[in-house]
C-alpha cells in the first residue's frame, strides 16, 4: 500500500492488536476521534472499547495506568497527545517504567510503548513542538525510537510492541503526512538499534534523524555533494558501529538534529566519534541544531530550527576545513 506515516503506524497498531490480544491502546480521545492526528482512527470499531480506551486528561495517570497494566501482564500502548504534555508523566516513566526490570532483577518487566508526536516545523503553540529524545535516552531502562519514513515507522512499531521493555516511540509531527511511500500490508520488523543508510558517499558523513532526514537529503542533493547520510532511527541504543564506520570512511562528520544543541544527541554522537575515530578525521565535527532556549512562538520557528541555509553553510565549512 502507499502510506504516509499516520497510515503506517495505524497499520502497525492494527497488526499488533490482531497478533497479541494483550495489546491495549489508551489515551486522550484515541477512541471515537482516533486521536488528535487520527493515528488510531478506526481501531475502536475493530477492537472495541475494552482494548481502545479513552482516558481523562491526565498524562501522569495515563502513564501510571499503563505501567500497572504492563506489570499485570498486558501490553499497553499509551498515546500522549504532544511531547510537551508528556513531561507531566516524567516521574512515572523515569522512576518506575525504566527501573522495574533492574529493581526486581528481571522478575518483573514493563512491556509498553509510549507514543507521542514530537518536533516542530508546523507552526504549533507552546508545548506542542518539543524534541525530548535526550531526556529519555539518558535513562538506560528506556528504549527511544524516532522514525523518519512510513516504512520505518511501521516496522519499528511492530518490533517495539514485540519487545518486553518500555519503548518511547517518538513520531515527528511534520512527517506524519509529508509524503507517502510503499509500505507492505503484512507485518514486518525493523531492528531496534540499527541505523539506516539513506545515501552513500565519500566526502562527508551526515548523522541525523527524525524531521531533519528529508532536509539534509534535499540539501545534499541540491549541492551535489557525495555524502554518507545516516538516519539513526533509534536514539537509545545508538548504532555506534554505523556512526563510527561512516566517520572513518569520509573523515568529516556533520550532525544535524532539531532538538536544542546543548547536551543533546549530537553531543553524544560527537563524543563517540572522538573516542573511536578521531585519528581518521580530517576536520572537527560540526553540529547543526536548534538554539538552546525554549521553543519560540510560531512566527519565529524558522529562525530557531535548522534550515536549508544553515545545513548548506555547515557542509561548506566542513568541506573547506
């Protein structure tokens, strides 16, 4: 089928619910309304209100309920309407979901997938454009996934639901309906922790993920530069081998992400490159990211997040180093 990311995730959820009767969806307006972005549209009619559960507007309660469900043997998939609202559930996710396996020496597990739209570029209001991947990746007990294509979104979601650990599944809002691609009707998995090579080149490596993947791909195409473009797909765990191998191959590394520059995923990637490939580098690692202050009002976001000009200038600077 030709599908956008909304269609692909919906298909993955349906397949997972057919495969495993313990899979339960819960969240604000996910039933009759199909969620704020209609990702769960139609699933209430197919599976009923016991498996597609509308909840109160209480993110901490949604997360806590989902954790309890998981501990009791179900496999919940809670939806948080926007990543900025998800901070209200931070205590539940960090203090409980991420720790139960280690706290109980693996006698208790928390199989759940927390879904939430992330990132900006669509002129939304405050708290609707957050990029929180670094927060959740800092906790070793949480797996953090962020697809950039419909194909990856379906395969990663199905794999996430089949796991026995808590997964934070970040869905870039801008990419929900940006483009369509061929997605198999049948279920399939994409390995968690395995990056995707978007393109192969020998002049520089561009390490990126989420909303920045189509941006950097377009910039590289327009500039005609031979670039390794690596889409991380999974933030935690990182595919260190793909990152380091590409850095050693090209000798120049550009890291692009939408989240704030300071203390972000780019810093972690740069550190891995420095530890494992510094003698192969021909120039310092460059990072392009958003400014390190709160997400601005819609009229200013084009100055805040990375854009074509910023990425293009970084490529020129790197190639001329």
